[in-house]
């Protein structure tokens, strides 16, 4: 019974996202447009970071796209549904609360996969990115798995922010952090001050795992990047739990 409820909740969450062009179109189009402009048109076959610009930016804009899918899918949607009173109705139903969270995560991960597949297809055809099969697989795994910290922070924003403030808050965090993490331009060409800040940003470590799959990372142990992302996930989950309890108190206290 529990499995059936979760599967149906996941299916309807995905169906809702697909039918919402305000989420689906920007989530898939923005990283693709940026990659085409900066990674292919302005960069192309120019060498950078031990590889070509097209290959390097495939990893960084893949990171950018996956994080966006997670933050907006898990963050803004939860805040909006809280504002609409949808979560109150969910609580009154027999549906287990876990099914709602699993559905949000599954939808965000699905769109992360779509972002990776779309960018990979454009990189392999137009950008002439040539990677061994294991490198493609490693890149895809690193990008999609890195969505988990962003999902956790998205849920935290969704439970702590209001429905009208969620979008500006996400953009205020997402866009500057993406730049400071070296997702828009190769980190090694940015000012040293930005490079020093980048190591404190979880997206930087996410990008380094993706770049490691194509042989373009800055070196260092991979476990350190994984540890930072694991810690960031834990912080996001803790913040989301605090927001959830606060929301429960306001509704039932």
C-alpha cells in the first residue's frame, strides 16, 4: 500500500512539473543556452583546464543546470504549495508525509537527468565533445548525484520562505553562488579572491567532481569534495526539518 501511494505521488508530481512550462522550460533551456553561448560559440575548441572549453563547460553548466532544477523544483514549489494551503490538505489525507518528499526529490532528479542528457547531446554533436564511455558515465553520475545537496537546501527554502519570496530568495542565492563557484567561467581564470571564496561553496565541489570525470579538475582528493557535499546535505536537511516543524506548529499549535 505504501509503495503504491509513493509511486502514484511521484507520477503525479512529475506530470504536474511537465505541464508547468514556467518550471520545465527554463529548467531545461537556461543551462543549454548558456552552454551554447559561452561553451561553444565563445569557447568551442579553445583549450582550458587540460581539455577543451566545450568539454569543461559541459561539466560546469551541467552542474549549474542540475542545481537549478533541484532548487526550483524542491524549493519554490514547496513554498508555493504551502501558501496555497495544499500541504494542509495533504496532512489531512491518509498519504504518508514521506511520499510528498520522495515525489519532490524524484521530480527534481528526473529533471536533473534531462538537463544532463540535453547538454550531453548538444556537447557531443555540436560541440564535438569526445569522451570515453566511462567518462560519460562518470560525468552523468557526478552531476545527478550532486543534486541531493541542492534538493536539501531547496526544501529548507521551501519550508522557511513564503510563496512570494521563495523565487527571489532562490535567485539571490543561486546566481551569485554559481558565479563564485566557477560555474559560468572556468575557475582558474577568475580573480584569486573569487578562487579563495569558491572552495567554501558546495557547487564548487560538485563541479570539481564533474570535472574530475573529464580530467579537468584542479586536483585534490575526491573524498574531500564528497565530504563537503555530504555536510552541505546534512545542513540542508536540518534546516528543512526545522522549517517543517515550525510550519507544523503554526498550523496545529
